[in-house]
C-alpha cells in the first residue's frame, strides 16, 4: 500500500534489530488508538540472524537497509533487508564527477540539437 521505506534503515538497539524512519501511515478506518506512523519497529529475526547482522554492523561498519516491504500468502508483513557498505570519499567524488559529466553531456546534446 502506502508504506514508505525509501529513507529508512535498520539499526542495532541492545540485542535487537529495529527499523528506523519507515513511514507506515495509520489505517484510515481505525479508531483514535492507532499507531504512530514513524515509530521504531522491532524486526523479528532468529537469534543467529541477529548475531550475524550485529557482527557485520559493528565489525565491518556495514549498514542494514530495507529493500522491499510486502505481504506474504498468510497476510503477514515481511521486510526484505540487505547489508550494504557505505561509499568512501573517493567513491563519492567519482560518482559526483560522473553525474556532472552526464549533465554536461545532456546539455551539450540539447544545444547541438536545438
């Protein structure tokens, strides 16, 4: 539906993994005791999975990012997650230079055609 996980990520809180910054709007037909849309949500994982993710985050400096939120056949909400490593400064500069080049190239093509 209308859930937004674009700006969200998962983090370690104690011995748990929680989803942070996910926007899950309240159910429109619900009563006034509805949930808070941007609250932290505990991810239900097996202990081995939690330990592996905590190790990757703390030791390797990786980040847990949500890829997709969906409902399974039983109607339960599932979140597909992945481990990602952030870009280094030189990678960011490289990506920025590539973006600038693509923008300049598009501008030149537009001037040439017009």
